[in-house]
C-alpha cells in the first residue's frame, strides 16, 4: 500500500475548479517535486493532505487514513505563510511542538537553530521574514514524521541560504518517509527530487521519475517545466 | 492533549488580559486611597476613569477572546492549530473553557468596580456599603433565603449569558469561514452572526412566552411555578417571570457549540 493515495480528487473554489479528477499514489522513501504555475492547485493539494481543507470530493488516504487526527500525527507540514504568533520565541515554539508531537526532536531543533544563527529568546515579531521561514523549517524538519509536506520552503530566503536549507532538508529527512515539496524554484531543488508531478490548470500534466523525464526529453526538469508552461500560456 | 491545549491557550492570552484587570484593580485602589485627601477634582476624575474601565475591561476581554478565536483558527495561526493532532472537539472545548474563565474574571472585576462606586457614593451620605446593600434587600420585599436564591440565579444566568454569547460568536466565525462564504471576506462571520442572532431572539421570545415554567413571589418568597408568561397575559393569572427563555438559551448554547465542532471537523477550509 502506498503511503499517500489520492483517488479522483476534485476541489473547486466558488464553482471554479482547481483540481479535477486527480489520482496519485506515492510510496514511502520518495522525494517528490510538486510543480506547476501559480494558481494550479499545488498549495490546495498540500492543504488537503495536511487536513486544512476538508470540503472536497474524492479520497485522500495517508497511511490508510483520511486526513484527521491520526494523519496529523504523521504529517509534518510547512505552509507558505508564517503561522507562528509574533509574541512567541523559538523556545516557546519548541515547547509547543514538544507538547503536541511525540516525534519532535528538541535537541535536533536546538542544533539547527544554532546553525542558522537564530537566538532561542528572540521574539518572532522582531525576526525578518527569512528568519521566520528558517524557524518554521527547523520545527518541521525536527519531527521524525512519515510525511513531510513543504510548500515553497525557500520562497523568502536568499540564494546562499537556499543551498543551506536544501542540505538541512536532506540531512534531516527520514529515509522511509515521503517528502512532497511544492516550489517554483525548480532549478535550485531538482537535484534532490526522485519524482516530479507537474500540475497544470485542472489537469495532471506530468507524473514521472526524474531520471525518466531527463532521458525522455534530454533536458532538465526546469527546462521541461518552462517549455510545457510556455506553451500553455501562448495557447 | 486537552490539558496541553488549555495550557497553551492560557499562555497565548495571559499577556494582555490580566494586564487590563490589573489596571482596573489599581484604579479601584487609587479611588479608595484618595477619598481621605478631600481633593474633589482628583476623586471625580478617578471615579469617572473607574466607571469607564469597569465597562471597558469587559468589552476588551470579549474583543480579545473573540479575536483570538478567529486569529488562532482562521488566520495564519490556523495553519498550525489545524495541523495539531487533536480532535476539533477538544480544540473548541479548550477555547470555550479558557475564554469563559477570562470573561468570568472580567465580570467579577466589574462587580468589584460597582461595589467600589456604591461604597464611594454611600460615604458621601455617611452610609456604609453593608447598610446600602441591606437597604436594597429590604426594598425587594423578599425574605433572606429568597435573596440568596436570587443572587445565585443571577450568577448562574450571567455564566449562561457569557456561554451563549460565546456560542453565537464562535459559531458565526466558524460558519463565516467555511469555503462557501470565503467570497464575503469579513462579511461572512458578520452575516452569520446576524442570522444566528435573529433566529435566537425569536426562539427565546417563544420560550419566554410559551414554555410553562416561571418565577413568582408568594408571601415574600420566590417560587418556581409551572406557568409561563402566556398564562399571565392571556388568562389573567398572577404575574410570573418566564424561565422558558433560559431553557431555550441552554438548548441553543449546546446546539451551537455542537454545530461549531461539526463545522470544525467537516468543513474547515483555510484560505
């Protein structure tokens, strides 16, 4: 049984379809790139898997369960937004994660905090957007989860930090886990993908192993992405 | 997990709310301290400030707990709250419990403000606080047991009123943030609240008149009787205060909280 199974998934916002009849299966131990233009439903798909959107048609199963209390204990989700309260300090966020997630490794989190040169006592409201994103990534990657859902984890950081973040993700990723990473910065991250899922508007454009894509098209995933979506814009 | 939710709910709200109470208590103490100074302008100013704070601290507490509910569940913080491995029912119950405790304290602080104002005014007529309260009790014409009974009833009704308002607002915020109302923005919760308020008022009015349960005074004793206000209106019987509205309010409060928990479980949709 695949760790994540999606069957005939449909989601619309105000009668405007975002995902139509999407079916996917993702096995454990895979790092999957979820790619597509803005508004194609990448974030919506991750939110549904994380249990943040519950009104949809079709079926999502994570380790055999529909998104709910059981799956939330298995899924470590990083949203695009900053979700921590401004008054909190990194040490408060560690307390919170330690209280609710038995798989949270506090020592690992403190170690990563030091590596990113963040202070445990600094209120989040005084941090830059990039610092806040780093802290959230530390929290998410300090869990020994079965599924990691990362939505634009490098959206607000400088190019030098992107590489450090990728190393952090790879170093802390559990090898038997599934990681789905939604991003626009394909060039920076495609080296870590095992598989790429390209979502278009209302359709699954491509779902294949990275090696197969490179072999079939003779190009990098970033180049294939540009070609595919350049065509769709010109149409 | 429930105790952890309560702990973090208190942690998130304890920075502002107790500060409001502390300021109010300080103004109460200042009022008591300056009464011996015979500085009328200062006493007058502090008394006005105390009355404003007495009203303001309750309103501010309501604003804080309702805004906290919205922010923690449907604003950016919702992305964390809704991914915690806890049942939505526990999430809601923790917020109800902590909000209720803060609001109850805010009413107790307001009660202290009222007593302080009575004390200060009574002293102007060389009366003590106890004497004034005894005068109030005597004017009701009730015996002592009935007075205690009515005081307990008022306290219970105040608790119910807090819970009922929380049930209406929590429900309106939750319903207004379902995906079908996303296009309305802030209008979603407002329209939901107006709808809930309108339906609740009609139900309460029907309960007040139609449910055969009421309070009446017989021989200086307060009694519960199996008669509603309709009996007094239409049959010319003794006047009773209808208690049917309380039954309806209890039913609405339980119903709205249950519905809110169901919406949280089945219709969550973060923007």
